[in-house]
């Protein structure tokens, strides 16, 4: 079971009483139901104050809404729930703004992998990953997966894999393609050292999903990458190369890197 916590602007709780008493809302709920909702909000929600104005980022079409973005980010909120069209139009990495209906649907969503997953989009996931500095690693894995499906894969692989592993990839291409068929990609790499990264490729989840907590990705294949700045390659990959597939390759089992300032052999 997953617990959802609600954060609410301290002054908003009382303003709800006035707003929900308006006649236009009677078609949706009675005054008594509105009062019960506010009472539940006061009991269960965690009231928070507005973050300092100097911490607000100008992201909303209506600058008066920027405090809500700052509050959501300061609280580490999973969702910012609003019916305001200006807020719903905000596109900011890591910020997930949904209407009340969409938020309820997300909370009620159940994925076979566990209750910590809610519907998401690949675009939002990669935008957040890029903002957090994971772009080159994920771009390398994406390029690797695309190259594998190319008819000239054996020639193109040298641009995305380590030289030491190239022969293994080209000799076992069909098996590698089979292993990687029907898989998704997790967008939160692990970094055991500065020059090593691991990316998980779980079985295809069916839907694009976002993890709101820890989730066990059973059956995931691990892609091990090594950063090889001494090699010439695609600039957007940041020097990262794929080295292994399957289980984690320990950093000490990866090829030795040349000493700083020395040319590669």
C-alpha cells in the first residue's frame, strides 16, 4: 500500500470555505459535503507557508501562480493539483501538474509492477533526466539500441561501445537483439564511480509510467557504461560507451583508463 500525503497552502484552507459555498458548486456537492471536505483537509493535510519570494522561479503565464510551483518543489510534491489552465500549461522538468480528475485517476492507477507507479510520459521523464544531468548516459543507451537494429550495426557499433567489447557485440549480434526485444528504459542511472554508469532496461511496462517511490524492476537487464573521454565519438554522448549487458559489471572489471594527460594506446 502507498500512502499519499497532501500539502496545502495554509491560507488556502480557509479560502476553500468561501469558494465552495458559491451557488455554482451546488450541482457538484452540497454545503454540508463542502464543510466535511474542508474539515478533512484541516485534519489530514500538512499546512505549509509560501516559500520566500526570492526563491520563486518565473515559469507561469500568470506570475501570481509562481508561488505554487515554488511550494510544490520545496515540498518535493509528486503532483501539483490544479484546475487553473495557466498552471496546467506549465512545462518544467520534475514538475507534474494535473487536473483534479487526472490526479484522482493517477492515484487510483494500479500497475502490475506495484502501486508506486503512476501514468507518465516519456517526454517528461527524459526532460527531468536531462535536467538532472543524465542526458548523455541515456542518449548513449538510446543510440546503442538504435544501432543494434540497423542493417549496418556491425560497422556503427564502434561509435557507441568500448573498443574492448566491440568484438563480442559483433559476434553475438542476434542474441543481443533477442535479449533487448520488448524492453523499456529506466531514466534514473546509477553511478558507482565518476566514469561508470548503470542503466536498467526492464521488460516493456505496457504504459509509460513514472515511479513515485522505490520499485523492484524484476527481469531488468543492466547496461554497463564507461566514460571514455580519450576516444573520439559523438559529442552529445559525453564520452560514454556501452561495455556490458546483463548483470552489473563492477568498475574494477572494466578496462583501465589512461592516466590523465596521456594519450590512449
